[in-house]
C-alpha cells in the first residue's frame, strides 16, 4: 500500500466494519473491504490560500503548528467538505489575520505530496481588498506584510510557487 499517511490508519471498512485488504484497481493499489467490496478512494485535501498585497507588500503569517512551525506562509487552511473554496480562503484569512478579505480571481492550483498530513491541492486566490485590524490569531503566531525582495523563510513550496506566480 502507498505510504501516504491518509492510508496508514485505514484497517476497517467505514460502511460495514469488515477488514480492508489491498487490491489493484484502475492502476492503483487501493484499500477494499473484503466483506462488502467498498473501495476507499484516497482524495487529496484541498487547502485555500489568500494572496493579499498592500503598498507593494504581501501578507504572510508565521506558523504556530507543524508542519513548518516558525516559518512563514500565506494565510491558508483546509476547506470543509461543505464549504466553497473561496469561502474557505476568506474564512482562513479572517481566522489567522483578523482581516475580512474580498476574494478575487483564482491565482493558481498547486499540487503537493510532501505534507505529513497527506497529499493535497492548494488553491491560491487573489484578495482584492481587506478590512479590519491586522492581528495574528488561530494557528498564526505573527502576521505581517513583506516586500517581494525581503520575504522570510517560507514553510511550503506551494506558497513559494504561488508568490512567484503572483509577482511574475
């Protein structure tokens, strides 16, 4: 079975509690229930980020938690299953920075496989405006605006790529 951490704890079927076994289906080894035949498809997590620029500087937050604790990243977090990505991006920005942002155009979609919590896709949105007082909160230790030529160490390659795309 692949080493993705999302697969590691899967031992029993969520439908009938039968034991899962590994079978090759559609070109992948997949967990399949030996009792009821339910196939577990491991889908990537979806994270949503905001790129907000003010006076030529971009907003970043310092991570309080692993992975990347103590490093900087875009305001970002996982979307809930019933939440539109644009809503998740705005929610995460508010939770981490205290800023109410208006979500603009999708900047890009960035695939990653190096997160210990599992593979995912980060959707980065341009934020076109923001109201509120900048304050680090939730899982951010700090929140500041940085000039493109003075960025601090970033936690994730997807954030680096999004910023490169943004400033290109």
